[in-house]
């Protein structure tokens, strides 16, 4: 069996030496696997070609995703002019429409997605505020 000449090494069962790990290192490694991770968002945006509203919806959604979701999302932009059967299957009746498939519950947003606060609440990124807070509070 190998002897530990270095104080930072301890013998393993197979005769090899392995480095001593501090309790802090072991703890940090253990919690890496336990750290809560945000669910990955699966988003589909249904648009009609390159209309002004569709382009604005794409721009607004990409801005929201890059700022608030970082790399935790998959975004698919679907042009219903090119793929009308998908729109029928998903029961899309107005465009642009954003469908949040995951995380559950499924939600749909219609319009150009310019109301960022409303979209963030709908995506469960921000909690809905009390209407009095939104107005700056009610007078006493």
C-alpha cells in the first residue's frame, strides 16, 4: 500500500493515493445536484408572414426571452401562411399568438406582446401585483 508523503493525500482502498477534500468542497459539490433549476420554457409563436404586427411580436418576444429567460427556452416561430395545418391543429384563431407549452399550464397570448409585464406574469416569471400597487397605492 502506498504511503501518504503529502499531507493532502490519503490512501484509497486500491493502494492509490487520492487528494483530501474539504468538507466545504464536498458540500458544494453535493448541493450542485440539488440546486433548484427553473423549468425550460417551450414557446411557439404563430405569425402571418412578415406583417408589421408579426415582426413586432417576434422582436418583443426575443427581447423578453433574452432578458428574462436567458438560455432556458426553446422558441419556434411558425408562419401560418406556410403551415396552415399546424395552426388548425393548435386552434390558433388570431395572430400573432404565443403559446407557452411548458412549463405547465399551457397558456396563449394574442397580440404583439408589447405589454412586457403582462407577458412576464403570464409566463409565471413575475407574480401579479395588487392593482393598488400598480397605481402607486390608493390615497389614505
